[in-house]
């Protein structure tokens, strides 16, 4: 019995084929006219029984050979592909969830966990991570990587090798080697491994800077365990923050990247690595053209430390910071809403020792402008502890230079309060009470015990339990201090009043518009 779905001699198929061929010829003829090419007319090829190009009329103007043709990526791929490796890991069941990092960025519900859920396997496991093999409590995983030196040092993702008992790499020519993990950095999701038993490996060079938006990129890796796959696209955006941590600075590319591409390189047209492919966003679980790569300058910095020390240390100035909103900038008399606003310098930290105070705005590091808190974190984090830095700080409306020596990051502290009574504050829609009178609120500041849902304070995010520490740059200890600060701001024709507020999530500044009353 004939299956009509594959019966190509059926009449309906040929009728559709004729229509498609006629349509294709019309498009081709139109394209040739636009390009100025003299293409001969199409005719019926009686020998084939269908429509084709008649040999007698299929002559093309010889000028077509002089038209520049797309060169493709074959030459670049031929050069760089041998440096890319497939990474295979095995691990015991006790560490099967290799997405479990020390910084908690992959915990259920976290931004990175959501990315891995799309980029990786079931239940948020990292890319290429498979289930138990043979029922022996062993997990198998696959990712990608690339050599950075001829002696076998290679880069991949931390989440590919984290917790691995055994790491094997397969090179482009099909040879398999055992590899040792030299060091990992969870905050940037990078790892350095060393292949044992080989030498003179083909390696890739890391680019000196970031690519431009719109530049071509080639992604090479091991999608779905297939190995040696090349895809092309462009740089879609730069400086992406995907919620993985304070050092997020991802390059976004649209080259198809899928499960198993983790740790693979993204090359520019010079054959240099511009990024390490780490995550994708995809509602479907496959590539939808949104992939994220760690930029080459970050990779260089991290890999150098991993090679020398096996770990990464970062500078620290000891401040809690927040972005400068337009409301805050207007309140402080700043022309632009840029910089990192200091919420609170940590006791005995480098910033506190140098005289930096709450409400100061850090605008540059060693002469380089700071646009937002993430940029400050990256700038300081790129420097080693003990390094001397010069900060430009806006302090009480005046710009000043502050010199300090970087320290190392200690544990952070948080505070909470549970208020139960208070007094009204006009114009703000708040009910407050001295912190010292509320159990668990501490001794400093004024606790918010109630918020009018229709007030400006509510729209700016103030809520019951928040502790107001400062208003208009002055410490407050009772409701009268807040009322007085509001009256002064109104008399000075200000549209808002700036507060430093401590909540369950830490401290922050907020500018609250003044209401009538």
C-alpha cells in the first residue's frame, strides 16, 4: 500500500511544486534585475519531466563572477575550532546538584537557577547534566571549554566542573584526556582546568577588550553532547545584569547556544575569544537568541588568579551602596543621576577609616567614572586587597578626593525591627515611633509603625517595620525630628526630603515627595 505522504509521483505534489518553482523563478529574476545581472530566461527541461533550467538558455553574464560573494566563516572556524574541547564530568550522588554554589546564586528561585532551568537539565541542574547512570548513584555531565595555552590549561564554567570527581576532555581530533581542576570562582562562574598527558595543544587568545554591539561572533561548543558545533550571530547588548551577583557584566549574543555549550568560547572575526558562554534565557528550553557570555577582560583577570593561587581574591572598601535615582540626584543638587550612594560605611572598614560617611556619593575610582553601584563593585573587585585607590566622593554637596587601601570582604550584617505603636508625621503619611521604644528595633532611628497606602511614602516603598535613620542628612531619634526636617525642606522650597532607611533587606536612601498639609 502506498503512503501518500511520501508518494512524490502524486498529482497534488507536482501542482504544488510547479507553483513553488514559478514563484522561486520570479523571485530569482527580480533579484537578478536588482543586482544588474543578465540572467537568461528559464525554460522547461523536457528531459527531467519537471521545471528546470534549460541547458540551452542557462547562461549567465560572465560579470557575475566579478561580484563580491560572502566569504563565510570557514577560514576562521578552521583556525579556532581545534582549540575548543568537550568537557565530561562524573560525580557521586552526594554532590549531584553541582549548581549548588557557596554564594547561593543557584538556589531554588534565584535568578541564576531560573537561567539554568532553561539552559540546563531538569530541576535547574546545569547544562549537559544528566541523571544517574546505571543506578550506581553517579551523575554524568557535559559542557564545553577551550585551551588558553599550549601546555594544556583550559577555561570552562564553574558550574560544569563544580563537585566533579573526574573530569575528562575530548579534543577536536577525537582524543580524550584526563583533566585536573586548578581553581574555580563561583561569583563569575569560571573555572581553570589543566589537561594531563599532552603538550603543544592548539589554543585560543583572549581579546583585549569587549566587542561592540553589532559585531559578529561565532559560538563553538558541545551542544547536546554532539561536540564541535559552530553557530554564528552578533553581539546584541553589553553590560547585562542577570541577577547572578554584583559582578554581572555579561555580553548578550544571539548566536544559537544550547545545552552543553556552557564554558564554550564566543569568537570575534579575528579569531579571538570575546566571551565564555554561560547562560541563556529561553521559555522553551532551547535557544531563542538570548545567550550570555562572560567578557574576555573578566576571564583574563580571574584565570590569572586561579592559575597563580587556585582562588580569586577581590578588593573591598567596606560600604553598603545603592543607585542614585533622579529624585536623589535632584535632592543632592547633582546634575546627573550617576554614581554609587553610600548607605552605610562598615565599622573599621577602609571607607570608614578614610572618612567616607552615609550619604556620600562615590563618582570615580582612580579617575574612571562610576555610573552605578555595579560599576563600583566591578572596579573595586578587579583590584587586589592591599591596593591603594583614589576615590572621588561627593560629600555634603562638595567634591573631594579620598585615598584608601583596599581590604578583604567580611561577612555583612542585617537588622530588623517589629514596631507596635507610634505617632503621625504630617505631609508624609507615616506613623513612627522611636526605635528605642520598640522591641528589636535597636537604639538608633525612628521606626515606621504605619503607612498610609495613598501616601507618597507608600509609593516610594516605605513599609511597616522600616527604620528611618536620617532625614535631610541629619540623624533622627523621635517623630519630632522628622517633622522638623520636613518643615525645613518645605521652607527651602524643596519638592522632596531625602531619608536613609534600614529595612529587612538592608539600608537604602529614598527621596519622598512632600505632600500638602
